[in-house]
C-alpha cells in the first residue's frame, strides 16, 4: 500500500514550485487575484480503506495576503483554485478541508 510521503512534483498549480525533496512548496504568484491560486497533490492518495491518516504542514511564511488553504481534493479538482471553493474539495463529509485567513 503506497501512502503519501511527499508532494507530487508533476501534479501542482503553475503558481507553485517544489524543492527536490518534494517536501517544501513555494508560492510563486503575485496573489493579486483569485485566479492566482495554487494547489498541489501528494505523491500518492490516501487509500480509501485507511480509517485514520495523520499529516502535518508547517507554514514557514504566510505571505503578504495571509491566505492559506489546507485540505483534501479529488483527482479532477482544479489546482488553480483553493480547497473548499469548488466541488471536489472541502465537502466536510468527504473531503474535510481547512481554509483559514491567518
């Protein structure tokens, strides 16, 4: 069973960059419009039969606008959108998204 262990270098918004380890993500956009949003998927999905899955995210720099979304999404979710904004993410019974303005 493959579990998520890093970010997927090839399954991300064009506004994001990922370091070689796959553990650090940087936002490269200007953040001036909602269309300049970035999301990234893990290197493996959480298996559906996994009843409990734990992960941590450290926010090193919240950015100028201080808007960060952390959540879950399906494979078809638009990675240029914030988790919880559209169908395919943020549904509490299915996706459990956290969206916060720091």
